[in-house]
């Protein structure tokens, strides 16, 4: 049985089987076909006259899209390498965007009320928001103010007491002088009587003792008057009372600062771009509101290090972008002194992500700034005219 099965499964040894080599898969031809199309596409690209970016310089997204759609770059957006430097940029306010954070006294307190909305124009020192801890801090301020008034009353009381003591010392001195004069007269009379043997020696001794007592009282009155005479502000009691007033005034100042910090104030003139914390919420790490002065706008560009020598301040800049109906105009106002890593990276897969660039800033004219104020952080293609 087994021999029969073996005969059925395999051909006899004398039978020759014609086995042809397997045909190459049709899929193996696709890589060559795609490569040929790529070569043809690059040839057409070069024939069309498109300027390829230098190594490390990104191809703008808008230009890349136009190339994908039409296969050519429009003449009006195509930079002339001999006269222009093309680079990516970003529209920003001159002073950048400010994230207004909660003040220290209100950092842990939730917001009580927001007084602005997104898009609202504010001026410096305008009220933006208030915090829930304001009533408690205002009560502490009133208590500190009351304590200051108490210490001011104590200072005035100390001055009045010192003036009164000065008057009493002057009066005591006059009395002591009068009593000493009277004691001198009595002593002189006793001495005359003692000479005529009319008065006793005891009366004479008593008169002399009284004169010495009155003289001691006079010395005491003079010393007391000297103690309270002069500049009252230098008296120790006045110094202590005045220091108490100053300490109370410092407490009032601290309490006033804490109350002021329960009110979020706009630091600059500008426009509210974003509200990051609402009423009832605590302040976020990124601040409460974001404000920017959009009256003047700039385009911040990244110029490759091998082209920075062709850029100079005062050069005119033309700005284009997908969100711009018409090109914007600007003038180069500053050129960075430090080589930086590229930060503006487009969607082009051939972009070198670790290119070394310089940051160049150009200020937009008034008309362009009005348009750019509504497009903050928009990525654009900037064309810088090369200085002669």
C-alpha cells in the first residue's frame, strides 16, 4: 500500500519535468518607475526656473503649496538670489505678548471678577480683575490705619505732657528762687538780731538751715528745667512715641500694598488677546490675561548664517503669507549678534531642522501693522532686499 502511494505522489525517475524560473514580480518594477518620474519632475522644476533654497534654508509652505498645485513658483513671489534674501518669519508685537500674572498677595486667592474681555483695548493702570481676598485685606488695612491714629494721638499726648512738665519746671524754678530770697532775708535779720543779743543762737541756725534747703530746691528746679528744656523731639519719650507712629505707618503701607494687589492692573497700553483664568478660578501658571501692544508690529526672521552678511539695517522687507491678501512692508531695524538654532520649521520634508541662523527683526509700517495686529504669530515668507 505504501509503495502504491509513493508511485502516485512522485513521477518516475526517467520522467523529465520542465521547471521554468519564476517570473519577476510586476511590483519590482515600480521603484524604477517612481524614480524615473522623480527625475523628470526635478528636471521640470529646474526648467521652470524655481530658485531652490540654500542648504539649511526652509522652503516656505505657501511656495511649496503653489509648486505642488501648478509646478511653478509665481514670478511675484520668486526671490532674486542676486538681490534678495528669502527667509521665514513670524509676525509679533514690538513689545511681545505679556502674560499678566497674579500679584503675590493674591496668588492663592480665586478671581472675584473679570473687568475685561478678549479684544478689548486697555490703557496702562486699567483694572483687569479683582480677587476674592480683597474684603479681608481691606479690613486689615482699616485696622492698621486705626492703630496709626492711636499712635499719633499718643505722640501728641507725649509732646503735651513734656510741654506741661516744662512749664511746671519753669514755675518751680521761680518759686525756688523766691523762697531762697526769702530765706536769705530771714537769715540776715537773724544775724543782726544775734549781734545785738536779741535773738538766740538756735534761731540763727534755723535760718541758716532754711536758706540751704531753699538753695538745694533751687538747684533741683534748675536741673529739672534743663532736663525738659530744648528740642522736644530729642526727648526720649518723644522719640519712643515717634517710633511707634512710624511702625504703625509701615503697617499701613504694607496693608495698602496687599489691598492694591487684590486688583489686577494693566501694565501697558494694549489689546487683551486671551483670558486664561475666569471668575471663581485660581490663577494659572501662564497668568490671568495676555496683553500685547499691537500699535507697532515687527516680523522676526531667521536668516541662515551663510546669508547674514547680505542683510543690513534699513533694508526693505516684503512679507507674504497664506493669510495675507496683499504683501506687507517693513524695514530691518535690528540684526542679532548670536548664532541660534532654527526655530521656524516649515512642513517641507527637505528642511534642515538643525540649521544655524541669525535673528533679524524688521518693523512694519503703519498700514501693514494694522493688518498684522490681527495675525499675531502668523508664519510668513519675508524677502529682504540686499543692501548695495
